[in-house]
């Protein structure tokens, strides 16, 4: 089944999954850069330190090293003094409900919309923002691809409909964030803390979700494939209803009470040695799902302990974008499914002319 989106005389075939992310990505493409206010990285930092919150529709210079900027420490201290107390209150309140992301700061009375930094509709690509402290950020429909937010604290932020291809979120705190409709294939969320975050209708093909801590998260209608790897992830009570998991890896996940109802299954999704007690698979083709050695009490699967070597994989080479040089390198990492070269090449078209070659 395909949906065709017509603009003028052009046709845009879309899969029935992640339609939102593809429509938003097209909208960003036709918007162009002429309508954006261009500024240097220094000017961007100056505006933030002056207390300016409305920074919508800006174009910050590519490859800006925010973490290496002289004002980065002062910037983090400024936002800590403004948000730290309210972030703790918001976190305590949200833990009581686990209802996922809500607009306008999760419906929290201690955070008004005009008190949040808003970069919606902006282009801030290839930025190094490691360790950034900026919870409650609003970045709807922005272009943030190839940026590095590793180890940052971005709880309760709203990235709805943004382009975040190959974004780095390793070890980041992204609890109760809104990633709904985001286009972020080949992204890296290893060890991220994403309790209650919303990834519904997002495109996360070929993404790394190793060890992500995402209980009570939402992945409804998300599009994944065999390169999407949730190895040892915590997805307790997470909702994957009507998503597309193809041959995604869910080995050794903690997925008790997770929901995989009416999921589109292609290939051979692998739940080997996972803990999926009482997980729901209503309307899903469970015959195509591998559950070797998994604890499956309360599910449609039969307990099996065959083939104990199923998770033993040799490290493989996989392409990885170096955000500092702009070149793609081949690295040897943790055992996981090798990135599809087709997916890597597909992402090059979104690099706005940045040269990128594969050297084996």
C-alpha cells in the first residue's frame, strides 16, 4: 500500500508508515533557506546568553562547535539556574503518570511557552553540542541533521517533525521528549535515557538504540528495518503498535508488558533472549518473529531454548559519519547488524552537497 502526495506536477510515493515525517521533510525542503535569518555561532550564543528565547527560523553556520565555544560553560550555567529546579519538579510529576509527552512542557504549570527556547523551523546542522544543558527546548520542524547532542540534558523538549538524520544522542537525557514525526535514520541513541518519550510516526531506519532506557515510550507507526538495533534496551510498557519492525534487532531487551499490536512484520525480527513477559502481539504475524531463548510467559510464543549461539556475532565493519570531518569512515564496533550501504548512500542526498566517500 502506498500513499501518493501530489504537489504541482510531481508525485511523491510514500509508504503507509511514517507519513508524517516524510511530509514534514518535504515541507522543510520547499521552504528553502531564503526565509531564514542567517547568523554566526558567536551571535547565536550571544542571543541565548542575553535571555532571548524566540529564535525561530534561523540559520546557524554549519559545523559550529558550540561545546568548544568560550561561552559554553556560561551558557550551561545560565540554563541550569533557570531550569534546574523546574526540571526536577517536572520529572517528579511525570513519573507519577507515565503518559508520554504532552505539548507545552508536558502540561506543567511551572514552565510557560515563552520561557522555553524556541528554534522551530531553523537550520542548525553539523553542530557539536555535546553536554548541552537545555531542557524544555522547542525545535519543531527544524533541520538538526548530523548534530551531536551526546551527554546533553534535553528533557521535556519538543522536536516534532524535525530532520535529525545521523544525529548523536549517546548518553543524553531525553526523558518525556517529543520526537513524533521526526526523520532520523542512522541516528545513535546508545545509552540515552528516554523514559516516556514519543517516537511515534518517526523514521528511525538503521538507527542504534543499544541500551536505550525507554520504558513507557511511544513508537506507534514508527518505521524501522533490519539495521535498527535495540540490543539490551529497556522498553518495559513501551508501545510499538502499528509500527514497522521488519528485521529489527530486539535481542536481550527488557520488554515486559510492551505492546506490539498490529505491527507490520517483514524479514525476521529477532527477540532472542529477551524478557517480554506479558507483551501484547494482537494482530501481529508472530510466526515471523524469532524468540529463541526469550522469556515469553503471557505471550503467543512457545518457550524455546534452542540455538544458544544465536546472539554470538563477530564485530563487523559499518559506515559512520564523522561530524568533525564530514567524511564517512568504516569502524569496528559492538556486535550488531551491519548498516546497509544503500541506507548510507540514501542519506548522502540530504547532506546539501557535502562531499562524502566510502573507502574500504
